[in-house]
């Protein structure tokens, strides 16, 4: 399959940085990238070969989730974070392991009450320096992993009403309400299905599950 090349500068620099390193990035780099992506001025361009999936049952059988998750403009912030969590990125890149990715859209990510690597309990216990130094980085990466894994269901297809545990161990299910998919508990709207590929699906959701 031909890969799209229409990624704007400096977005291309960020994407290359992700691809060049197999090691977890330092927190400072994650923070910098996160703030870069949440900036309203950041230009995003959706590569031509990858468009929102039609509202039918068509499946791209020659690609996997890792091929497409970074190509959907509306979930660029969340998809970037998945690359920092080895168990998640490894699963999405494994054609033998199915998954349903519940990706909060960019608007949700911008409006989070706290950053994905933050936990109020850490600030209570360690103060403003909670994420400084090696121990602080470990806490931040643990929190980030929990956030991302809470948005990945380790199976696909995922049937309506079936209660499943996310990679983080949180039990959820979905139901149809007047033609609209809602993830429970929380009544979180599924705005669209961005992609259906050989090892699963990417759902765009209008809320956070963390």
C-alpha cells in the first residue's frame, strides 16, 4: 500500500522522532510533543490515502491498526501517546492480536482536567516536584500507560452489551441508544469508526474513559 506523504512541517519532524526511537521517551519530550499537538495553531493534514471509513462493514484486510491510527487527523493527540506505551504499540503492530482502540478526539484531549501523565494523588504525596527526577519520571510513565491502556479493548469485533476489560483492567461495554453507540459506564459517545482493519478497529470517542 502506498503511504501518504502530505505531512506538514514541523509535524513531520515529530513523526520522525517517534519512528526513530524504540525506547520510551523522556517525560520532557512527551510533554513538549503533547503541548505541540494541543496547540490550536498546529497545522494538521490528513494524508490522501487514508480517509474516514465509510459507515458500512468494509474492512481493510491488508493493513493493521498501527498503519492507520496515526493517519486520522481528529485523534492525532491520542495516537501520538500510544507510541510511548510499548505494550500498546506492540499490540497495535501485531497482526495476530485484535484490538478496539477507543481514541478520544483532539477536542477531548485539549480539555482534559489534568495531563495524561498526572495523578492528583502524586501531587498530594510529593508536591510540585512529583514528576521530577528518575522516580518522578517513573510515576509519570506509569500514569500515562494507565491512561492509554484504559482506551484499548483487547478484542475485535466487540459485540454490543458484552462487558470486557480494557488493557488497564477497567470493565466497560457499549450499547446502542437511538442509533448512537455509547460506551458504558459514562455514556461516552462513539462519534465515528475511523478505520476497520485486519486486527481491529479505531473508534473516535467524544470523551475520556480515564
